[in-house]
């Protein structure tokens, strides 16, 4: 979990969520845009402290990557559950440390 201090002094973490559609839930490929809009709407309504930073369609083992800020791992888990309820068969949530922070950690060893 990456902890970031914003000007408002609220501590948040950065999460990267890989997701894969369930073969049973994928209907018309054009419905993906509607699902993305629905995700934004539900995040604003149900998880206002979550801020989606970027989203990507992927080639490979996963279909999508969402990068978002959240206050904690519990909230990130709620986002994963929301995505699964919307038809994602699996999700994998990753955290990362910005390299400049990692460098400081290494220097302290």
C-alpha cells in the first residue's frame, strides 16, 4: 500500500487492481463502455473517498487495470467486490511503493 499525503493532510493509498471478466458475464462487447460508466457512478455514490486515477484495457492474462486511491485496504476490498458484482470473474489487487520512497528505504538499511 502506497501512502500519499495530500495538501488536505488526508492519508490515502494507491492500489492497482487487475481484473478479468467472467466468460458468463460478458455479453455484447459494446456494453463494456456502459459498465465503465456504471463503475464511476457507483464509486461516487458508494465509495466517495475512492478516486480512480487511470483505467486500461489489457492484452494478456487480465482484461483491465484500474489504478485508484483509497483510504485503506478494506475500502480497496470493497472496490474489488463491486467489480466482481459487475461481472468481473477475478480481481487481483496490488500495491506499490513509489521508487523515490523505496530508495529511501534502501538507504536506511
